[in-house]
C-alpha cells in the first residue's frame, strides 16, 4: 500500500497514516536478514521487569530495593547463562558461607554464573 485509502480524522485513517509514515522501518527486515520481523524476544525479556516494577513500590526502604535489584540481577544472569536459578541459589547459599571469601575474594570467580564450575 503506497497511500492510505482512508480519509478524515477517524482512528482507521490515523492508523493507516501512522503506518505509511514508518513504512521503510517496517520493511527493513525484508532487506537485512539480521533484523527480526518483530521485537517479541525483547518484549518478553523486559516483561518480568515491568511486572516487578509494581511490586518494587513496596520495597519500603532503599535497602529493600537494593536487595530486590540484587536478586533480580542474579536471576536474570543465571537465566542468560542457562543455569537453573533455584539450584544456583542453593549452591551459593550452602557453599559461600563456608569459604574465606573476605580473605580471598578471587574465590568468587568460581561462583559466577558463567564459571565452568557452576
């Protein structure tokens, strides 16, 4: 469609005009195979954050908000590395308290989600 068959200020005419004004961007995936046809993966990736944002209003304190941010970062990093988050937390909570991480902070490298030891 090169021009809108709709006229006036109605919603359909506005939608058609909006689409036509962005036609080059909408067709970009046809000319470059690296471009996704839609942004569903990006939308799905941020969905938990959008839902969580409502819950974070109830963090009560800055410390609570920081704890939420740390937990979310751990969960998303584990997920991005293909790790079962629950098992990862179990490993962290059972092993880290028994290690001298304050004297030897380099030990923590072995517990990063991308470590071969995890």
